[in-house]
C-alpha cells in the first residue's frame, strides 16, 4: 500500500485542520481535508431575536469577527426589507476594507511568508547588501545597513539561546527554500515591523465600531452617530485619525507588502505551475455604492460584483444568485452530519439542517489512525454552486474584476505579471493565489480613500445619519421572513441565511469561505478546493517535512474556526451563555 502523509494539525492558521495526502512515490495522488472540531453556532441562534444575531454570529471566529457581524445584520435587513443610510454603508465599507488590509498583511508575514522565507538563513546575510536590496525595491525608510544589522543581532540572540520563539518549529534549512540570505533578512525585518503596524491600524474598527475584536453592529445602520463637535460620537478628531490610518495602510502596502511579494515570487516561479486544482471560482460580491438614489442591495452597484468563472475561462462571467436553490446547496456525504432526507441530498441554506452524525470512531483520527475517507471525515459541509466545487477568495475576486474589465485591476495584474515575466495562466496556482491576495490589498487600500472622501463630503453637506429606524419594532414585521446577507470576507465569499418566524430565528445557516475551500468531497466524489489544489503537481522532497503541503494550504489563508466549533465527544453541552 502506498504511503499516506498526515499533517495534523496544520499550523499557522486559525482553527483546527488535518490534511492527509495519499502518495504515489513522492507525488501526491489524492488529498483529504478534515476540519476536526464541530460548528454549532446555527443551533445556538435558534429561538433568538434576529436583531441580536450578529452578536452571536460574530463569535464564529476570533479573527474574522467583523465580517460575520456584517453578514448577519445584512441577512436580517434583507429579510425585513430594511434600508440603511449612505453614511452607514460607507462606514461599513471602510470597516470591511480595513479588515482586508489588516488581515492580508498579517497573513502574508506571520502565517504564510515563513513557507518561503528561511529565518535562520538570515543570520548569514550581509546587512549592507540587504540594505541595497531593500532600497532597490522601494523607498521604505527602514532600509539602512544599521537597521538590518540590528535586526540580525536580535535574531542571533534568539538562535544562540535556543529559543526561536515565534520562529520555532519550522523546517529551516529545507532545500525547498530558495531565497538568498539577504532577502530572508529583509523579510524577517518586515515580519517584525508588521507586528507593530497592525497594532495601530486596527484602531479604525474601534473608532467606528467601539472596539476590536468584535466591534459593535446594528440592524439598520451602524451604532456610532456622527457629530463633529461631540466627545461621545464620531467627531472631527476621530475622522482625522481614520485618515491617518488609511495613509499608513497604503504606505505599508505600497512600499513593503507589494515589493516583498514580487521579490519573493521571483525566486519561486516553479510554484506558478502547481496548486490550482478546481479552475472554478465564485464571488458573492461586496462593497455597495453609497451614491444618492442607489439601491444598496442591487449587485449592479457593488464594486466587487458577484460572478462565477468556470474552467479558467475569463471570457465568460456567469451570473450568481445565492438565493436560488438551484445554484447553492450544501452536501454532507463525506461530513460528520446527516440530513433528514439522507446524506447524499443537497440542501439550500434556508432549508439547511445541522444534525451531528459522528459515528463513534473514538474521536477524530490520530496520526496512527487514518481518516476513513470512504465515509464521513470532516466537521465541514461541502457547498456547491450549480453542483460544482468552487474556489473562493482573493484569486476569485481578482479574476472576476479582471474579467469584468475593472481598469485598476487589469493594470495592476498585467504590470505584475510583466514584472515577474509570467503569463496569465500563472495566476491559476499556489503562488498566483498568494500574489492575488497582495494585489487585492493594494486595490482595496486605494478604494478606502474614495469611501472616506465620500463620507466627508456627506458630512460637509449636512448629512450625518447613520441609522434607519424603519421597521425596528417587531410589531411591524411579517409573521414569516427569510433573508441572506453577503460579504466578501478576506478569505472568500461569506453568506449568512436567516429564517424568521413569529419574531424569532427559526433557522440560521452560515456558508463560510472555509467550507467552500476546505470542505471534503461531495456525493459525486468531487474534491474541495484544498484537496484539488494539493493533487495538482505536488511532489514532497521529505514527507517528514512537508513544506510543499503547507505552501499550498496556506495560500488559501485557512480560517477553520469559521467552519468548526467545539463539542464534547458525546455531544453534551459544554458551555451555556446567559444573556440578560
């Protein structure tokens, strides 16, 4: 029997993920993705006031708190036919965009870059040559010989003390690392700078949402009023801070993140030929226009439009309607769930069920006990669009914007490909996915200035409303209603579905990026995006140090906490939260 390589847990991600790779010699033949903890947020929400849903749904994840709050309030607004003021939409756009920029930068430096950067190799770097390299890439001010020498000495003290700390437990010295020592030292320095940078940029969420993580939301708008002369509202001083944050975000992205990505990619061009997998891409859409008279729920007004690309064909973007039961279904054939109609049935989320079906194998698989891939092997469901497995995330969004003819996207993508000396097919790969995330960050950071300018223009014109009280009282609600809230989370399309009956939540389902990407095979044995990507041209140099698996899995930026949550092995309640 051929060897099966088990990586459990996948580190440098949010949540708990197990990957098993069935080998054919040193090449991955089949791959299996398993979420090893169960999600129960849908059950927690049943019977609650829909206006409070965001506060619970936001706890799906400790990282992507904002996007789940946004999707939740949008779902309730859709069900109850709320509209929100333009200022509320602009504030939401700024908050979502800030989440993107913060999340993508953190992912690159602190979760993914170490798949390409050999930290220990940086000790061999010449600080003077490192400074010359950095100065040749951008005008970022922290690029002197002395600065890099100081960073190198700091790293040396870690190594000599035998305490690598945040850089421990990696495969340093692996032959798959190709960067010269100077590039490694530059990247390590920027890793440390990004830690400080992110501390300040999250203040935008605190200004508009009261705190971070878990900022505050409100069905019908945003909770903080605008009053330029008040100390207890969004005032002129706080808006000036927001402008400074946007400036700092754009500077770091332009002068550090984008140059680093291009520089690193230049040494790993072989990774532009592996790790694609599905070739199908799905975008649910986001960033509605806030122009006067615009229907904020009309996808035609959104900066990132919904759409699907099949089989790499950029000449056609298929229309997407996430409300259509014929387009969106979730399957559980290889999941530890069951449906009343049977495990091979697909259900639209409004009809979705959350029935745990772990069949008593003594707990999740261990390295000495392989997954039973012929049966259920994951606590994640398998969403499908028109029956097809789809990839969601930055690459999908960049491809749809490119295919739709967005000028800024086309110019940025084409110039980057030209700089790297590769063609458009390079986008369909592990490294293409990583590069798309970087380019998307640049596009969104630039758009933040437009939304901020529109907000300031509204305020100067005397328009300060941030909340719509329409239909706030349940007595005006219909006896039954259903809605869906979309947002493009940093990791991909996110949709929350709610069914309201007699003023309470009757059913709630969240279809998250990590179920689209990390979900298991379906009833037709179609692999999920992680699985298909790992089956695309992957050879392992050393099964005991599978950095190749980490590169491709991390290129999706896994957030498995969005897809799985904790229960004990007998299904008993472990925690009760009382709301007063």
